[in-house]
C-alpha cells in the first residue's frame, strides 16, 4: 500500500552542525506535506509545511525541500541544538481529502 | 491557554476487554481527531469529530468508535481488545480541522496483554 518513510533510522549530529532528515513518499497525487517533531512523551508538533507548487520553504532554522520528480522530501535544521533531539516524521495529504499518510520518522540525536 | 489533555496517560488492559479514552481539546476548538501511533506503522488516522458529528473516518474496524460532546470533549472506545491494539493513541484539536492547525495531546499509551 501507500507509505511514507517506513524506516526509523537514527541520525546523530554534533551540536552546531546542520542536520538533514529525509522522507520518501509514494502517492504522486499528494500535494501537501508537513514535517512534525515528536519529543519523548509528547505528541507531535507541527514544524513546517510545503505545498506541491513549491520546491523549497524556509522557517526559523528549518528548511523543507520537495522533489516531486523522485517523490522526496527533506528537512534541514541549521545549527542543530540539543533541544532538537526528537523523532521527526513527515506527512502527506491530497488537498480536499482526509487521506493523510504519516511516516514512522527518523530519530535525531544531538551530541554535545 | 491550556493545551490538549488526554486521560488516562497509561493503561493496561487484557485481550477481549474494552477501553475508553478521553480527550479535552483546547478551549474554542471544535474539531477533534484521533490517531493511533505504533513503531511499525507510524501515525494512522482513526476519525475526526466536529461539532458532535463524525466528519471523517480512517480505515479501522468497527471495534474503534468515538463520540464528541457538546463541550467538544471527545472519547474514543475500543471494544474486544486485541494484542495489536497496543499503541499510543493521540488526539489532536483544531478550530476547523486542518492538518496544519492541529495541536496534539501527549497521548494515551495502551498496552494490551
């Protein structure tokens, strides 16, 4: 079936370095994407979103890149901080539907 | 402003039993959505309630049901529990239901033995 980011890899980065977290999506009809951050013991928190008419969107210290050709989404975190340690996962949606597909995510560990 | 609260936070049940989970949305939010989160499947949408009516439903069996009260608080019920129902159940509230507008609660960790 359709899936987003089934694997849960772990990414370890040094504090201050940039982090890049990747997500593959399978539904070419999806036109809206979200990145979430989930800290241990907490619910997911919205970080940034992007629509399919864009290929890049920037927020505070975060950038999302969308490559529709290869159905790939990435989240870049600049100057990674200890507070960024969490599981990050992406979600895709087709506008006008409630068909949301969520990935299992990537665990980001920030090393001091 | 208080966030989304879920009770209980942890629950252990036996196969065949039923369970009711509760979610209190952020004040003023009329939409409450429920999700199941497991390590292997990630987050999966269960259903959404808006103004006491189920507006959308995911692909879960009829053992999973919910309701919403006039104060927007919502409950989710799972009957005839199975081992595979062990998961973190999250609810999210929003003003109108948009995915990007949702605020998630901390979840209820359900373990079925």
